[in-house]
């Protein structure tokens, strides 16, 4: 069994990946400054360090097999008004992390990248060879890190895999979404079901899609976590492999809302609002590279199942404080 450092492991995806690593028998250290993560999100059995990735060199040594890197700010809207925050943390922080890995002799990395690197899609489904043209500083910062990792692999022999997520949803055990503020559709609709929000806003109903609302590719967070473990085995010295992670199917905003109604049994009032700038009509992934190179296939593609897991987690949280 191996020892892994999980940066950002108190956050949504990082905590689920940390849990999967522990269940596979590995030793896990979570490094998180808790600026957006939650101490309660760190899985039992993981060692926890409250600290910044810029200081990773204080704790990283050759006993670690690899780093799984999730420590990034990820709010698209915020990145537009505070781009410096995203360049500083996402790019500057990762540069410091790569330097610490080089010094410690840790030569394997799995990076949490994003479909936001593609911007407005040229093709559907999106492949890894499609053009990258981010429409936000968030997406641009993640793309910059991908370029940084490619350079590190070529120059210094890093074995690296970047996983470009599409829409992650669902929950796994005690790990789930608890962003503040929340910006993802499924947890926002669940807040309406809980009575914590009066209605869900549908941003645009005149897109060229079957029901006029945007279509997105939803992937269960547990499927996503399994891809990270497979990526550790597929990482090759001197190569930076990039893989999209998605189901290859899309669900519209209205399909998501209707699924939440059925799963929760609650009425979900909706309000039609103007389109948001930069929202493509359809974002769906081709995950063929992940299938071919990682041996990965999503096993939880049913939208109702994804919503049911997210609903169970949302109900488990104490929202009174």
C-alpha cells in the first residue's frame, strides 16, 4: 500500500477521493487551509494538516508515492471579479507545490482539472483534442496549470494525469457538496426542496435544445473518485495525460428539476430568468480517452440515483447554525 498527499482534501471531490484511497488500504494525509473546505469533511482515518499548498514543502518528503491536487478556488463568477485571487492560488500555489514535489523527489501527480478549459465547445461531445479557449479566469487558471504540468513532465520526468471534470454531483457516505455560497444546480434545487430557497432560477429557456434549457453532462462523484485511483496506476514518467470525465450523456436544467421533484416528493417552483453570459447550450464529454488509457467507465450514470445520493447527504446536514 502507498502513502498519498491529498491537497484540498477537506473539499467536496478531494474528500471523496481521500475516502476511496483509505478504503483501498492506502495511507492518506489531507492538506487543506479550510478557506473553502470543511474540517468535518476530512474522512476518518486520514491525517490532517491545516496549511497552505505554498508551504507543502514543510511536510512533503520521499515517503509519499504521489500527490492528488484539489486545492483550487472554483467559482466561475467570483473569478471574473477577482481574477488575481485565482491566479495567485490556482497557478502560484500549484507552482510552489510542483517545486516542493521536485525537491522531495515525489514524481507522480493527479490534477483536478475542468471542462472550463474548453470554453465554448466546438464539437459535441468534447474530446481532449478540441480547442481550449476558457471564458473565465477560473478556466484560464486551470489551463495554465495544465501547461505548467506538461512542462514539468517533459523537463523533470513527472508522471502526471489531469482529469477534466464535467458536472460533478451526488455524494458518497458522509462526503458531499456543502459549498458556501452554492453555485451548482443539483444542490441548489435540493435547497428549494428543503425550504431553504423559495424557487430555482432557470437561466434561459430559449436555447437550441429539446426543452429550451441548457444541457449538461452529470457524473457521480464516486465514479469520479474511482478515476483518480485508476489514474495513479496509469501515470507514466515524463508524460502528462489529459482525460475528460463525464457520462457522455446530457440532461437539461428542466430534466434535473423534474428528477428532484420525483426523488424528493417536493414541489420545486421555478422562475425563468435571462440567459447568463458564457453559458453554452450543450456541454457533454467524450470519455473515450479515460476508457482507453485508464480503463475507466462510469457506473452510476442514472440521474435519479445521483440526485438521491445528493438528497440523502443534504438531509444529513445541520442547517440551523
